[in-house]
């Protein structure tokens, strides 16, 4: 049996700056009023200009509104479908609306495996993101944009750039509206 290998070009982007970024709060509940700030809108507009000539066929976002809001700004130059994919959601920290510092303090004894307040561990989150990458491999698109979160971006960077052990994931920093592109080999 001959298997046809094709390539997909994927642009992965973190959403624009939000009110919760400014407040240093955790958010994984799509019902919360977490939205782009003026700075976040400007970041998305700048990224939109930089990406205006890329021939996206689809934009895939997390269920959290800040990713959709960022995608809508980017999409003004593309007018392609925007699709929500649950596996792209930010890590479920168990600290909804509480300071990020409290979350990090709560998991400090085992940052990779600790689950707090019904949340997921970093390794749980990583497995969810890897499941999304496997899903991408069977899609027919040639060029897509994925708008997600910093924690999710860390998994993408580690997967595509390699040589990043799990205990070094948090050493990867991705700023708001920073994007990276990679080639995914699909079958």
C-alpha cells in the first residue's frame, strides 16, 4: 500500500492581551468576561497585517472568546471559516478567576503532575494538545492558523522544535499575538 505524504503549513499564535492578563488571573471558563484590551486589539491588528498575504484556508481557535476575538481581527484579510476546537482550551487550572501566582504556588511541589481543585495537570493538558495535533494530521487543509494560549503554545513549540523535556515546558515563553509556523507531515 502506498501512503501519500502531504504537508500542512500551520501558523500557531497566542491570543492578544486581555483584561485577565493585566490582572494576573487564571481563566479557562468561556462564560467569564475575558476580552482583548486595547493593547490586545492593537497586537492582533499588527499580526493581521504581518499575516495578510498568507493563504489561510481555515482558522482554528479554542472555546475561550479571546482566541475567537483575535482570530476575527486576523480574518479581516482572509474571510475564511473560524472553527472552535475544544482540545485547544487553556489548561484547566482549578483556579478560575484567581491569581496565577496562587495556581503556581499550589502546583509547585509537582508542576508536571499536580491537579488542584478539579483542574488538570500540565501533562494532562499536554496530552490534550497532542490529541489536537493528531487530529490536524488527518485534515485536508494546506495552510491553517491556530489561535490558542501560552500554555498550549508551549506544547506546540516543544513538539515542533523538539529537544524540550516536559520539565522545561514552562521555560518556553510566548508573548501575546506572537506566532510561529511549522510544517506538519500528514498522511
